[in-house]
C-alpha cells in the first residue's frame, strides 16, 4: 500500500470506523434516543445504514461510523424543515460521498458545496442542484428552495465527532432563534405610518381614530398595545379602502419629505 493510500485511509478513518453510539448521534443531531431509533429504523428507509454494527438486531447495541452519523445529521436536519422523508436517503448518501471525496487528491477544487432541492412541477419527485463557490454562472432556481449547506455540515460534524473521540465537550453549532422584529407596518416599525391622537391612541398618519378603525378592519388588522397584529382576512379594495389608504399615504409621504428637507 502506498503512502498516499495510507494517508487517505487515515483521513477517512473517522468516517469509516464504527465507534459512535446512539447517545453520540443524539448529541450531534439534537434528537431524543426514541426519536432517533424511529428515524434509523431500516424499514423506514430514511438513511442507508449498512453493516451489522448499525443494524445489529433486537436487543443489541447500535454502533455507527462517522459517515453514518453525518448521513443521519443531514437527513434529520432536512426533515425538520419539511423536506420529504422519502427523498432523504438519496440526499444523505450524497452528503456522505462528499465527505469522502473532499479527502481525495484534487478533490477539493470546488468549495462551499450546497444542495438546493425543490419539487418537480408535477410534484412527484424532487430536483437536487449542487451549488459551489466556483460556479461560473448562477443556476436557474425557483424562488423557494430547501438549501443544505453541505460543506459546513461536514466540518461541524467532524469537529463534534473528534470531540467525542477525545472525550471533550461537544461543540454546539445550533443557531439561536432571532428575537422577533417589530412589524414594519406597525407603530414600532420603520415606515412612519403612525402617530398618537389627542386621546393617546395610535392612528394612521393623516386619519382620524374612526377612519383608522375603518381601515384596520378592511385590512384585517388591529392594534394591540404598540403592535400591529393580524386578526382576520380583511377585504382590501373598493372605493372606500382606496380613499382612506390614499389619504393616509399622501400625508405619510408629505411628512417623510419634510423630514428629509424636501
């Protein structure tokens, strides 16, 4: 065996050697042991887990390779955001192949791999488009896709697996939920649509309290405290709606112009 082949085996050892337990996979994916056992059940076919270590039979402990942990992490992450489970197996296979391929000589010429997936027009299948930093032209994608940051996932899972091997704290790469921003169209937003009336109520700029209530009803909205909230479907349109909206908008634009020195 050549030195190059030995180095390649060493580089891929973490992906090919079965040494990780269910608890390790749960740390990385955030799944509960019960949910994970359900997820990797061979009958469901969500990920391709080959070998007696991964499918040992009833009452025996599962052991996973790093590559299999990566496959589970990819499939689980996509399933959580609504990607159809029946297609996760092919996607997970693609991610594992990428992890091995990056260690091949010259295999990392294309960087920043992502997978963009979306349903075909007939809804019977899903298209998978591979994206790289070095793509010469922008791919043609629909306006809404599922996007998996493959190389980022591989790097993160590898760091987590190495921490488990070294009995270190497993790094947490979860992204905290952002704090909700004020409704742009509400009193706390930035489009300058509101002011306080003489009685202290929020009203649309240029409208009275009654006119504001009328327009809000047409929009299916209401003011709760300092926030604009949706309370119904509304019925935008018609002469009265346009009359109130245009009256408000003219005054709003006038004030913006005054603030800008216009």
